[in-house]
C-alpha cells in the first residue's frame, strides 16, 4: 500500500468551487470520450448518509481498452472498463475505483476542501490513524503536464479571467493570491502482487497526480464559463452533457438519471472500507510544455514494466505469463482519463 496526500491550491473559494467542480468534471469527461471509449455515467442520484448528511452518489464506467498497451489488450476482455463510485458530501468527498479483472488493485481517494493555501497539516488526522504518508503540493500553473494535454488557453501562467479579474498566476502566487482555496486529497493505492507492488503503486500515483493537475487547471481556466451558474443550472448542464457523452461513446439510450428526491442510506451501499481504482487512459508523458518558462518537475519517474512475454529459457514457465495478466496497471494519464478521471476528482 502506498499513501500520499496531495494539496492543490486554486484562486477560488470553496463555495465557488462547489459549482466549478461539477462543471469541470462533466465537460472534461465529454472532451475525453470517443465512440466506444471514455466515461459512461451509469447513475447520478441524491444520497443521504447517516454520518455525512445529504450528498450526491455517482457511478461511472471508464472504458479503456484501446488505451491499453498492445500486450495488455491481448490478455484483457475486449470490453474493459473501470467502475468509479463517488459520494459527494461537499466539502468532503469519497471516491473509489474497482476493476473486476484486477481484484488486488485498488485506489481510494478522500477529499476535503478548505479556504487556505494548503497549510492545514492535520486535516486528515482522524483518517490517518498514525499512518505515514507523503505530502505533495501540486502547482496548477507551473507543474508540467503531458504535452498532448497542453492547451494555450488553459496555461495559467498567461490566463486572466475576464469575469473575476483573477490571474495571471505569477511564480509564488500561492503566497499572495486572494481568494485561495486548497483541495486536500488523501490517495491510497494498493497492488498486492509480490515483486511488482512498489513499482506499480508508484506508477499509479504518477497517473493520479497528472489527472489531478489537469482537472484543477481546467477548473480555473474555464471559470468564466461557470462562475455565474447556480446549482440548478450546473445540475442541468451536468445532465445534458452526461447524456451527450453516453451517446458519444455508444451507450443507447443514455443510462443515467438525476432525480429530485434523495435516496435513503439503505438504497445505496456506502463506500467500502477497503479502497478500490481512478484510471486514466494511457501512460503519462513527462514532456516540457512549449513555453518560455520551465515548469517544475515534481512527478516521479515513469514506471518501466517487465517484458510481457518472457522466454521459456529465462523465465521457465507459463506461470510468469499469468502473473503479467494479474498486474496490469491503469494506463491512462488524465483524461486524464478519465478519471484519471479525473473524476474526480
């Protein structure tokens, strides 16, 4: 198990981001989807929890098959997807990802939002229970992203919001920016396969970090599109975009509903105590953004997986090939997938 705490600051308030988060997730999922690939919204319902109160439950399927490396496509089902379940009790959320094909692989994310610059070192004191974790600050303006996801309009070193007059974000912006908020994300990755656990868990954390970086960049880059929306308006936008996304990836009819009446806590199972998975779409690239000012390179190195088809002479038996089918990593940089997902997100 590898646990890290990510802190992502944005030039917004927690109350503003309540709308911005929903807008960003819906638009991001739609952009990253294509026919047969992408994010299908299965369920989106109000949900009531006895401990956390009223919230929103969503279930999504992230289809990834064509995003997998060729050797992986040879051993996984033709229709391959990851299930994302999220419980949103804003400003506290829980997200879990599962994949029946990889039962020993799981990702669990707990998120809390506060109006500060990432200075609360005890925000997960109850959840941690003396467990060690690495704290990683993510800079939405100056940390590098994979080149294929770079858009000049989303480069926060040059972006200025017309409606809020926030931006351009100069180096060191977190020390002077007002307003400012922080997304605190406690991410637990498990891959309990001997000999591969450490490398795969480190690789998955890089994928998750790229997903978080891209999603939060877009949330602020799109601020002029959502800042004037009410909750009712963003929920209607969410419903419309989700139906369009489902049709885009080939789900007919769209299998989603956003009901007005909250479900009771007995109607849906709450988050499992054991973590489960965000998958993005393909292996992340650490390429420099084509701009004059260099970005900080804070992400870990890319994972190098073993030869998927070891020879009989060097490995000895087909049991090693079976092991390969049991350690398939999520190969999706933010869509960062879609999920990574971004979802989340």
